[in-house]
């Protein structure tokens, strides 16, 4: 299952390390990743295409433990790059 993971979060040191740790916990593979920080508001945004077999609700629970100010994680089916369809 290929999913698109979207994480907005206040920027802080070690943030990517914590996020990757959550993904590794379930052996979730990162296919593609992009992130940036909006400097004016000091806010971090991460968009990651992931693959693996995992329970989305369990993943949300892991994130709520790993990220103290966790409020939102978007997770949806990724778009197939070959034909532009949802996979």
C-alpha cells in the first residue's frame, strides 16, 4: 500500500529524526520525501510518500507519542506517477 503522509508541525531540532523513527518502527519504506520550514511562522511541513503494510490508526497513535505537540497527520492514497490515478 502506497500512501501520502502529510505532517505540519512547529519547527524544532530532531523533528525529522523523530518522524523517521516512527516510520521505522513499522518498517515503513520512504519512497519520496520533501520538507520545508516556513520561517516567518517557524513551521515545518513534510510530505512523504510511504509504502508498507501498517495500521493508519496505530501510526497516528505512534506519532502522538513521538511528537509532543502533535495535532494533525494527513494520510491518503498516493497518486500513481505512471497514469495519474489513485493507487
